[in-house]
C-alpha cells in the first residue's frame, strides 16, 4: 500500500513538473508582452501628446498670421480659410490632448490653462476679424495686439511639451527596464525549465533503476522461494482450481512418484490412488470455492514405497499474482512415527492403569496393615505393660532388686515398642496423605519449632541466629514436622556443648529454588555413613548418648520429597552438622487451599 501511495505521489509530481515547464513560460511571456505593449502605448501617448501641443500652437499661430495678412490687404479666400481653421481644429485637438494626459494631473492643469489661453486668443482673433470686416482696421489690429500681449501661450506649450518629453523619457526608461526584467524573467524561467527537465530525467532514471532493481530482487526472491520449497522435506504441492498440479517440490515427488517436470496432472491420479479419498477431494474443492482452510486432516495413505503412512494434510487458497484464478497450497506432514508413539503411549497408559490399580491394592493393604498395627499390636503391648504393673504390685516389698530391674526393663521395652508403632504409623501416613497446599510462613514455623525445642531443654544455654525466611507453598502441618525434627535434632545433638549455637538461613539455588539450612556445633557424624542418615530406624549414635528411635529424619526426607525438593547433610565428627533442604520457589497466590494426592 505504501508503494502505491508513493507511486501516485511521484506521478503527480511529474505531471506538476510538466505543467510548470509548459505553462509557466507561457504565462511569464504573455505577462511580459502585455507589460511591453502597455509601456509602448504609454510612450506613444507621450509622443502624440507632444505632437498635439505643437500642432495646437502651430494652428493658432498660422491663423494669427493669416489674420495679419488679411489686415495687410490680402483678400485671397485661402487666407481667410486659414484664419478660420483654428476655430474648427484647435478645440478638437485640445480634447484629444485632454484624453492623452488623463493619467497626469499636472498636465491636465497646464492643458486646462492652455485651453483657456488658446480659447481667449481665438476669441480675440475672431473679434479682430469681425472688426476688420466692419471696416475698423485699427480696432482689429488692437485686438490682435491684445491677443499676443495678454494671452501668451508659448510658456504653456513649452511646459506641456517639456513635461511630455520628461514623461516620454521616463516611460522609455521604464519600458527598457520592463524589457530587461522580462528578459531576466525569461532567462530564469528557461533555467527553471532546464532544472525541472533535469529533475524529471533524474527522477525518472532513478524510478526506472529502482523498478529494475525491484524486478531483479523479486526474481531473486522467487528463485530463493522455489529453492526453499524444493529443499523443504515436507511434501508441498500447488494446485489449480481443477485440482491439477502447478508446482510440486522434491519431497512430494519422492513420496508419491511424481516427475519433477510434470504439470497439470490431476491430484486423484497421483500416487496410485493415494489421493482418491472422495471426502478429502470434496474438502479441497470447498477450500477453493468458499475460501476456507483445511487444518490437520488426518488420512492413511499407501505411498509409492508400499508403506501405509499416517499423514496430516493442511490446505489454503492463494491468489496468484499473474492470474485471476485462485490456487490451492497443500502441505503433507508424515506423522507415522507420532501415530506409532501414540499407540505405544496408549498401551503404556493401559499398563500404567493396571499398575495404578495394583498400587491402589497395595495401599489398601497398607491401610489394613496400619489398622492391624494400631489395634492388633497395641493390645499385646498393653497386656504386657499391664501385667508387669500387676506383677510389681503383687510382689510388693518381696521383689528384690533384680526383679524390679526386670520389671523396669519390661515396662521400658513396652513403652519403646509403643513409640515405635506410633512413629511407624506417622511415617506411613506421611507417604499416603493428601498435600494441603497453601501459603506457609516459614518464619513462623521456625519460631514455633524453636520455642518447642527450648521447652524440652529448659536448663540449656542456646544461642539462636535465624535469618529472614520466605513464604512458600506447601502443606503447613508437614512442614511444621520438618522444622520440629530438624531443630529438635539440633538441640538434642548439642546437649554436650556448654553453649549451643544453632543457625538457620535461606539462600537461592541455581534453579531459583529456596535452600533452607540448619547448622549447629554439636556432635556431628561421619560422612561415610551419610547414606544411612535418612533411613528408617537408622541411627549413627547410641541411644544412651542421644535418645531417639531413628525415624525423624526419614519423615523429613519423605515430606520434602513429596514437596518436590530434596534433603542432604554435611558434617564432621565433633564439629557439628549442617542440614539442607530445598523447596520450589513458587510465589503464593490468592487461591484457596488445594489438596494434592
């Protein structure tokens, strides 16, 4: 669209330039000629005005001379005609002189005075001629003398003629300047014409060059497009409105056995019936007729290599630049491998469903086992503890020291067995219970676990250093168990230190996850046994040194693993231990609590 607008502007500019080249000189020449004519007319008027002044003076004086001749005795009729001619001619000449000098007020004033003077002289001349005809020659001579003495017109005629000569000179100078200006304007106009012609030629040359370069680039782009189409490994074919081939790429030729130079070959005759599907042909005809698009049409074709292939066909209508007829661009994607994978995935999903069913059965059996442990095993323990107490009461003071020791061992073993059963049930529930995901403030959980751990060691001197901890997404009760176990262990294994130092901090891992760390200056452990540290009932210290049943860290690992994190530890004997666990850095949202299996 931009190119079309630019082309229109260029065409308009060229038309304007041509119009300026043709019209501007004509208008300037015509104006100069008109101004030259006006100047010539003004010069002519000045010359004619001067001639009229002299003619008026001449005719007046000629009539005076004729009258003087008559007074002298000349009775020739021609002399009388000369004497009377001024009365007839001079008024008409004065009127013409008024017309020629209308644009000069000063001249009009002088001509008015001349008109009065000449009129007075003519009147005295007529009076002199009348007196002479009545025989009074003396009065006639006196009248003629008064006309020459009282009504002098030489100064007026000289002034009028001088003014007209001055005006004539000015007008000639103005006409020459106008002629010079016209010549200068014509020269400038000619230069402008040459410049406009040069601009038109240069612009036309550039436009032609751009057009040629654009055609070259377009040809190169078409050639590159054809090379790309031929290089693409996905079969591509361009069809006309009758579904005959216009262009096929190498992949299409290879897959369906089409010759490279083949054109206008019907689609349904290609590939030994690979394109004979009537529903597909109808869909392609609809795409051409109704300008629709065909997306992901799945079809099974037997190609030239005899293999049944799963293909996905896409088609859309294109408008050809060199023709009004639409074309159909059709692409073929071989998804045989994907179809086989999908089939395998379905089979694996079926197998997985069977495994899930088996796991569900195992979980139900574990539930039954847990029920059995919580009921069937607790009852014998209660009997053992109960009968041990009754036996102690029955013996009373008769029980010697050894008997009391045996009874104490029985009670302690029963109590430890009950605790083991409780811990096993907790461990089992941690693996099966649903996660109640919500925003959890780790700072609050740490503070709560710290208070609980200090309450179990009231006489200890413990220094805590707890950094700022974030809010995470997780199961609050389970994460509370993690912190209670880790901080409880830190307090327990620093019991032999005079001043226990426990630090808690958090940093970001390489993947952006939260890495929480609990460090103490307690007993520590040997790293060669670190793989046993998070196992069930695995202990690296004797119960006489540090009490416990060896299941707390196993619970920690199970909880952290269910949250998508991991747990690990670093230590040296006698130099304390450092425990780490990681959780995904998911920002808390506004959603409510969610339960995950």
